[in-house]
């Protein structure tokens, strides 16, 4: 599809995003509307797309100040092809803690995106994985694709979440591992720092999860089950530190942002989780020294306090139960220690 008013280039444009405005959509500038829908997008990039004539509403090119109305179909087209065309091997160091002919387990650092997508066309775990496979005598074509054309990916974790991922290297491994995740027989334990003193020593959060009706970059809990997919998180308190608590979360299901949105739902947003409001002081005092202390803790841990610590599954070939553990990364460990010291003297 090409822009009708593009007379300087005949480069092909690719549809990256398409949205239909909800019935209750209030009039909103299209650039602001798209900011609520497209992860990692900047307003500058969206405005550049508008100036290039690459934002369409109901089949017509619009300017950035067009007001989106209920039922409008909004499309963004870019000169870059979507991510499935951009799977380029890159020499990126990967912390692979186990590997055999069927699979590998990698410890992902915070800040690394798992797969290419809008705004992140390089530097992802998948780019590094392709390089690793090709330089280990394998071929990228041998990696199995999941339904989203993401080679080897059985599951994923958020960009700013650290921890363990299993990657399938064969179709057999992909099928077996995907079934374990679907059947809820895999083991996934996360460690998180959350705001507030969690009342119960342990508990279970249940509530369907779907996209937030107003902010498409957030997920939302629908406790009545009228929308979204079933989601179950089991939590246990590991350490109480006054205004914050270290918890272990075990996933029974694996929904987008599951722990982040479930903990927010029960009133314990993850520490420094910007998307869900955890970058604000949610618990504590109004003393200036306390505010300074929390700001310093945010600097030590400039991301949501979440780490995928433990991963367990049955090996798809040997049938052996495999369990892997990873250490709490330094940024989280340092933040924990800072809160421990504060808790001693408050």
C-alpha cells in the first residue's frame, strides 16, 4: 500500500498497526490516540509518520491533529517492514546457562527486548539467538516458529524484567514445551518487590486479564470474567521491609504483564513499575528525607522490580524434570539491601 501523495519515492509501505476506536471513544487527536496504543512509540515518531502521510483513518490520509471518533479505523504505515522480515543475526552476548540439541535456557538481563517489534528492530534476544545458532553450526531455518513467527520462543518476559527463558531448537521441543505451558505443568517463579506491607503471608490472585479499555499499553483485571483470559498467580511473602515487601510469585497461567497487573489489583503495585504507577511513592511518609531515600532507590533500580528466578519443565526428549535457578540481579539485590537498612532504623 502506498501513500497517494508520495511523488518522491516509490518505496513500499507496510502496515504495522491497525486499530478500531471503541464505541465510547472521546474525540482525541490521532497522535495522542496512537500513543495509547503503540508500545515503545514516541510522539515524535508518530508525528513524523503523520507528516509523511503514513497515518490513515477510514482509508484516508489524516494530519496529526485529526480527532479520532468512535468506530474510526486507524492505520499506521511505515517504510520498514514488520518485525518478521527483520530477523537479522546480531553478535549480542547471551547468558546461556544450559544448552543441548533440543533447547537452551537463557538468563535475560533487564533492558533487553525479547523479540523485534515496533521501535525495537535490533538488539533483541532473538537477534542474538540467531547469531548464536548460526555460529554454533546450526541454521536459522532449523529453528521452529511459533504462531507469531518468532523463532524458538515458547514464552517471553517483558523488556525490563530480568530472568530465565527457555528457547526451543526443534519442532518437537517446541510442541512439547508449548503444551507444558498450556497445560500449566511448567514451573515459573518470580521474585518481586512491591509497595506496601502485604497482609497475608501467602495467597492467590485470580482475575481475567485483558487490555485496559482506555490505555492499550496497560493490562486490566476483569474479576467477573466477562472479558480477557483466565489468570492465576500464587504469591508468598519472603521478607517484610516496612513500606515495601519482597514476594515470590508463581504463575499458574502466563498472561501479558500478569504479575504486574495482579499485584496492582490487590493494592501492591511493583516498585518502580512506571506503566502501573509504581514509580510514584505509594506508601510511606511525607518527610523530605524519605522522599529522597525512595528517589535514590529508584536510581539504583531504574525498572520494575521483577525477576524470573526459577524455571522448571520436563525435557521434551529425555523426559527428565529440569529445574533452573538464577541469582537476583545486582540492581534488585542492591535495592533490597537499601530497604533493609531503612527498615532497621525507621
